[in-house]
C-alpha cells in the first residue's frame, strides 16, 4: 500500500502545475463570468424598463425574472469547465504515453519496479480520478459563492425565487456533477470512472500490438459505448420499464464494462508488454 501511495503521489505531482492552472482558470473565469453576466442582465432589464416605462414588478410579470440559470448555462461560464474536462481527457493519454516516449523509456523502468504491474495501472487511474473529484469538489464550493455574487448584483425585485438546486438541474453538466438521487450518483460517477478504465485499456491495446492494437482498441471502445447505450435503447423501445429499472440496467452495464476493462488491462500488462 505504501508503494502504491507513493506511485499515486508521483503521478499527481507530475501534473500538479497544469492542474493548479486549471483550478485558477476555473475560479477566475467563473467569477468574471458571473460578475459580467449579472451586470449585463441588470443593464438590459433596466434599459428595457426605461424604454417601456414600466416598473420592475411589471417587467417580471410581462417578461421573465432574471435567473441565475441563464448565467450558469452561458458559454463564458461553462468554458473553464469544458476546458478542464478536455485537459483531463488529454491527460488520460498523456499519463501513459509520456512515460513510453520519455528519455530512456521511463515506462520500462516503472515496469521493473518490484511491485505488481497493476499497482502502476491503478496508481495512474487513481491520480486521474483524484484530479477529477478535486475539480468537482471545487465546483461545488464555488457555486454557493457565485450565487451570492449574483444575488448581490441583481436586485431582489428582478430575481425569481429559484433555488440553487433547480439552477444546477437546469445545466446538463452540473446535474451530472450533483445528481438528484443516489442511484444517479452511482450511474454517473460509475460511468466516468469506467470511461477512464476503457481509455486505459485502449492505450494498452495500442502499446501491446501497435497499429493492430490501435484498431482493436478502437473496436473495444465502440463495443463499450454500445453496451453503455443499452439502457438508452431500452428506454426508447420498451415502455413497460420503469425509470428506476433503466437506471439499474445502466449501472449493471457500466459495472460489466469496468470489470472487463480491468481484466483486459491486467492481461495486457502481464502477458503482452515486456521489458
């Protein structure tokens, strides 16, 4: 366990500068977005009320209350989140290929460490997951503070009585970060973890069989996507299934893909990648 934790710490430290850059970008980008978008909402509402010569109460009744949802769903606000997602997806590949193409093929030195090769596999996976969960936790901490900034800028008589929970559910990405039920939490986060495991397996296929392995890996990824989409297909064709049953089927499909990916990766690391 001690060696595993050292491997995880080693992997995290290698990406730390970029990771902290993503954190700073997310904080500054979203704060600026909330401030600017809130002021824009108030300015547009004020200009409209001035032209139409109506009160705030009349504006709210004829138009719609100024909502934090419109800010959260803006590209300016979502930009740092989408950039962070892309950066972490890139890092799934970078964390493996960096070691293979580094000077003196650092990966082979790692594989010669007197520990199970799966420790290296799980250390790289754990490092990625820790960074993902760290950014999720950051987003959860930012949201209440951003909401308070919005409330301080937008006058109460122009705001709707929209709770923060509703605002989060109005955004597809945030609703996955904070699911409304425990089963949805298991499904969404299980799917995220499984995606990382599938990508790891695709990379190991390529490293084991080169160009042939790249084709096999892509085929495996497509197969994994098809299995993961079984619940969506069933939901669209079988009306007799309840939503809770669809979620259970989804969890089972994601779990099966995750287990298969781990066993395939274990086989490739043990039998096909040599030093």
